[in-house]
C-alpha cells in the first residue's frame, strides 16, 4: 500500500511530519497508535498497522472502554508506519494543521475469525468492513471492533466498539481523565508551547 496521497497533501519543507520512507514493517507484532489531534476540531486519530501502512480513522470522541458506546470512526488516508512516532505541531496552513499528541500506542493482535474458527487476515477483514483486534496499549487494552456502516446516513463511516471482555469498564473515561502523552508525558498545550519555542 502506498502513501502517495499522504505525500501529495504535505509540504515537507514546512511540516515535521515523517516522509514515510524509513520504516517498512514493525516486525512480529503489528503496531497501533491513537493520536490526539487538535486541528479544526479536537479528535483522536486511531491508526492500526495493516500491510506496511497505518490504516487510519478520525474518532471525534475518542475510544471508549464502555461496550455500550459506539464511537463514530471516519476513515482518513493511509499514513506511513513511522507516523506512529510523530508528536508535534503541524503548521496551520498545512493539511491537518494543529497539535498532535501520542495519546496511546502499543501492539495488537488480529482476533477476527471466520465461521470455522480460522483467523482472517487483517487486509481481508478491512476489505470486508469488520476488523477485530486485541489492543495492548498503555491506556487502551483488550478487544475492539471496527465495523463499516453499509447504509443510511452513516454509510462509508465506521464504528469503533469496545468488546465486552475483562478490559471493558463502563465507569472509566480515559479521554477525559488521561490527558498526557504516553511518549513525552506532555499535554497538548505543553506540546504546542514547547514546539513553538524551539
């Protein structure tokens, strides 16, 4: 999967975002990252590694640990794998201008199986519109499903849903209580302030 669209939307003379040519595969365990992104509207970018690229969704409310919440997930363009390490400020006049924080990251395993109990590849699951993964992050853990909506007003968008497992917790609200980067320990404001001073 190429990142041509990603590259065409960015002027790498202006933005510190990675060009996306340094990392191919993350190895045995695929990676995921959730980046809190203060652009036109504050949202969370949910990205999982599929075929040497980060498939990405914009989740306005961020991930929930409550299985009864179905969070809207709007597909966005593929990002290069090394984008998982990006934290900083995208210039206002650039695509996605605003502050980006690595809110959570880690590895995950594909848990989507067919009717016979055989694992379905991540690529095939994505193409079929139902991805099921077990996240091993610092803030977010356990099973999550991404389901593409086939009809109605939501057609083309996906839902991010916490599976009902031992990591589910309806009382926990990590997006409002855990506001620091897992990478640098900074808040969005601190990232913005420090990046503008450097």
